[in-house]
């Protein structure tokens, strides 16, 4: 099934955008006593995330947190009355390391993997986009992840896609980069064969960075690429608070927050125009094949008829080879026959050589009498023998 992608990007400006209009309150979240006590004991939280993952989580030129996850975080922490301390400009492996050690309380934007679940608790997903394979427009055809075997692939260390590709046993050559933008620039420059990226992030980066020679080559099996907030496993109360806050943001409000940054639409299936195009191709192909089959059958029938006629003619010729025809020269006296080379042969020899007949030899009564009539043992000879010659 084809994955048809349509996307456009609306560049988000610095600030909270629609998120500032989302009104939440601690009372409306119906927090438990343990969750309320945790908030009272933790008036501030330390937040980390990808340093360059637009439009989800990145920093502007002034070092301020921007993106969809930043807007969610802003709406939630203001409602809860929490002070946010943002860890800036950290490489992704360092973000995970600090979250594992407890130096970061919340990762604002993270995908769930089995390894990360050993030290992190994940909220309900608040964003979901498919992962896609990106290549240069002039690159050879790639139809899926199994076409990445042996290819040079731009990857971010500790990124979820690395774990998923390893699980699916895709033997690629890694080219490590620090951010999705650097990944796509490597693809555009031809330093790598391909990269795998979140569809929304890819659309944003392609247009914002002018990477017009990069295309979405194929979908991946990782279509539900969910983004979560993640907390250290020592703070289960904080996870419950975040889940309630995310759940309190209505679907309409979530769409408005997302649309402050981008508008991405993707469809599974075939457009009507594509269906008609492929139907036309299939019908034309079937017609061509049918015409070839009819032509071949007629040609074959003619060849079979010609071969049957030839076989009949050959059989007739073979039958006539041993048939005596025409004038045969024969001696009037001894009855020998002269062959084509001028030699005289006994009649039976000539016939045997020129037909399927063969001879067995015997004597007729007249010849018996002629040859042996004078012999005493011959019946007729005894009757005619002269007197006095009997023994």
C-alpha cells in the first residue's frame, strides 16, 4: 500500500502562541493527595530534551525553548504553578544520562524504547507522526527499510530508530550526526545514502533550511512514532500529574497548539487519480498481453499445420523409396537385371535391394523334372527308366 504524503509548514514564531490561551488549573485535574504533596515538595522542576528537534523541541537564537513540546510544557507548568529550569544545549546522550541519574526531572519530548523504560516512566503520547526514509531526489530507488542494507545511514546516537533498526536486523553503515537538521543536511549533500526522520520534523527542516533536493522516499514500519514526556522512575507522582494535565487538553486545543508550528497531513491508500492511472496501466498491459497471446497462438497453429504437412510428405517419400517404378532393364535369356551402375544382378537380389521384399528358394514341379527327372530316385524317372537298368 502506498503512503501518500502531503505537507506544508507554518513557521512558529517565538512565544507561546495558542498555548497561552489553554486554561488549566490544579483543581480541575483532580490530583491525588500524593500528587498534591509532591507538587508542594517540588516547586521547581528541571527539564531537558533534544537541543535541535524542530518543530518539537529546539532553542532559538536567544536560547529560549521553542516548539510544540515547549508549548505543552508551558501550558502545563503554568497551571501547576511550577518553576521550570531548562537544561540547554545538551547533546541527546547527555540528556538521557542526566535523566537516568536524576539531574533532569522531565524530558519534554522523547520516544519510548525498551532500554529507556529501564530508567524512565513515559506519559501518554501527545504527538504521533510516522517515520519516513529520506534520500536525495536523484538517489536510487528505496522502497522500505530492507533496502537500507549496506547503505550509509545518518543516525543520532541513542536515538530510538537506532534501537528499532537493530531489532529488525538492518545491517547499515552508521554516519553519526547530532541533530535531525544535520541528518537532512548530510542527505542533501550526498554524504549519506539516506536518513530516517519524523515526518513532521522532516517537513519543517526541508522547508526551513531550503533542502529542496531531499525527498521522502518511502514509509517505514515505525508508522506510529509517538512522542511522550518522560520522568525519572523515582517520580511516579509526577508521571500521574503529567498524564492528567495532558489528558485535560482537549483534542481541539492540541490541534491548535500543533498548527502554530506546522500543518502536516498524511494519508494511507490511493488517490482516485492514482487508482484510475493504475487501472489504465493494468488494462493496457492486459490488452497487450492478450494480443501477444492471440498472435502467438495463431503463429503456433500455422507452424504446427506446416510441420504436419511436412511430416506427411516425408512419410510419403519414405514409402516411395522402396517402391519399384519405371522401366527395369532385364535380360531376355537369364533374366538378370541391370542396376544403375551397369552391373547385372540376379532378379531376386535386385528386388531385395529395391523393395521390402525378401525371397525363400524352392523348385516348381516343371523345374524339378527338368533338373532331376533322369535320376532313379525321382518318381517320374523310375517309371521311364530303360529295362535292365534297375537294380
